[in-house]
C-alpha cells in the first residue's frame, strides 16, 4: 500500500496585482513546467499596503492564468481571498 503512494509537491507562484505582461508570461512558463513534472501549483496574488483596493485586478489575473493553463491543469480551487492573499490551486491533468 505504502509503495504505491506518491508524494505530492506543491509549488508556489506569486503575483502582484499590477503584474506586467512579460512577468506574467515568464511565471506562466514556470507553472507549465511544474505541472508537467507532476507537482500541484498554488498561484497567489499578494496585496501589500494599499494595493488591496485592486482585488478585482488580482482575481482577473488568476482567472487569466487558469485559462492559459487549461490544457495542462484543472482548477482545484477558484480564487479565494485569505487575508492579504488571493489564492488559487491547480492540479496536473492525467496524461493519456
């Protein structure tokens, strides 16, 4: 029983609410690499100081990430605000 279990690793990717296009694409490539290795991805937008007023911008960013990762991962948890972080989980799709 124990031999068949696999350890699931969770990789984190951090965004700011004002993340630019190039930075987004750079982090997207990392997320794809993590998912292809079989790790789960925890993507979050970190709001520091007064940037908390851009909640919807953070949610749009995470939903866009989910759309880009559609063929590599399935969404485990939709964006949820926890304190100063808006968190979203992805798990890799099974290979055919």
